[in-house]
DNA sequence: TTTGTAACTGGAAATCTTTTTCATCTTTTA
DNA sequence: TAAAAGATGAAAAAGATTTCCAGTTACAAA
C-alpha cells in the first residue's frame, strides 16, 4: 500500500465552507490521505497519534462526521462493520478488497436505467443509493487464492 | 403497513440446515415476517415480547446472526445506522423509504455490465456487492412532500 | 411414548463503541 | 495584538454487543 498525496486538495474545500484548519483536523486528513483502506475512528486516532500524540478520539469522531458531511470522505460498509471511512473524490463508488481491505474508487455510472426499472417495478421515487462492490484487488489476485 | 405471511416458508430452510425450531426463533421470524421496515435487535426484541414475553435480547442477537448467515434476512444500511435487518427472499436488493422506513425488495438485475466495467477500470476481480436504493415509497409520495 | 443429550436460552456482567458535558485552548478577524 | 467564536480533549454517561454460565428444551433414538 503506497502513501498517496497530501491532504492539500481538501484545504480549498474546507476554506470554502469556512471550516477552521486545525492541527487535529490536518492530522486526520493526513491519515486518510495516506491510507487506502477503510479506517474506523479508533484506527484513525491511533494512526494519527504517531504525528500528533495529543489527538483525542472524540475529536476524530467529530472530524470524520464533518468531513463526511462535506463529501470529502465516505463510509465503507463492506467487510462486516459499517463504521469505516475512506477518502472520496467526486461522484464515485468504492470497490473494496475482501482480502487486504484496500479501497479503490470508480466513477459512478450507468445506474439510471436501474433506477427507472426500480421505479417502474416498485413505485418508489428513487432519491439515492448505496453501491459498494467487493472483490480482490490486483495485488491480492496475483499473490494467491482468496 | 400490512402484515404479510407467516414465517412458514422459512421452516424448510431451517430444517435443511439442521437448525432447531425453538419458540424464541419462531417469535423472531414472525416479527420479521410481520414488518416491512428494517428492525434493530432491540426493536425485534420489544415487538417479539408481545407474543413471547420471556424473549431475551441476547437470543435475538443470536437468532438474527443465524438467519443472516442462512440468507433469510439481510442487513439494511440505509437510514444512518446499519444494524437493522429485513426479511429477504431470494436474489434481490432493497429499496428503502427515507420517510417511513418501509423496505421493498426488487430482483437483482443488470449489474453484470457494471462489474465488467469495474474490472476493466480497476483490475479488481469482482466477487460481491452491496446495493441499496433509497427513495419514497408510493404511500409517502402520495401523502406529501419530503 | 419416554429419555438422553446436544443445542439453545436468558439474565447478569463484562466489553466495546459512541455521545455528551464542560473547562480550556486555538484560529481567525477586526 | 486582542476578542470572540469555534474547536479540543478528558472524563463520564449512554448505548450496543458479547461473554459467561446455570438451567431448559427440541429432537432423535430406544
């Protein structure tokens, strides 16, 4: 798993919403930028303390809630528990590796016909959806079974 | 919300897996058969006590876990928390009403092209997925805004 | 039927997980 | 730079889930 970018691209978003850029928030953002698995609040806190030892779990909860509301991160449901978060850029969905937990985004596409089908079939007016695909990432496919 | 069937269709499944048909389990099944919303363990327990006052919450947790493993019920992720369950018959997905919580199944269909797309784009070998659609059920569409 | 036994149950207590509270500290803007 | 609004983190409270364990029960075999 490689470290990706910094959290810099997110800074604009935060400024646009008039959200303060504090040390704990920067720390949480950096952790999320550095990791490509879904992380629980607990995990974010533990990882974050490497660079900011005073980081509080409550603050992590609040930061994650805020970033989710701003669309910078999203909840990952696959893999048993639903309280993990992963960075998200734009209108995408996740593929989650069932072996190593790696999360990869892919553009949201081609669901409109399905929504029409659902509407016709059930009478519901569709307003949203959760779509998450699970599978094996390229590395895990290469390195063995399951 | 209308009461649907009994839990009878499930009895075969349970027998096939060599699972005992006990009073608490029957109670949980009846609750799930009677309700078309996602129910939390707590709610199942409360509703179940109407017919079986001694029903224990721990037993409800165990029963839900078992039934989920046997594919008789599935977790509902929409609506904030992910610890609700709803009856499920066959290879389907859920549409969840964001207003009244009603859950309706629709056949799983038309996702194969998407899986191919994901594979081509991300290199993941697709093995599963979570798809849940949210919207307004016909009754809620009729009865007002929101 | 009756009976033996493995499977199941439910209360209490132990473990998490998440939220609330509140006194203190930090950004930001004026 | 100072004031004010916003943010932080420790502790405590509230919730959710699991573990333990002493009974109880469904079911198969006699």
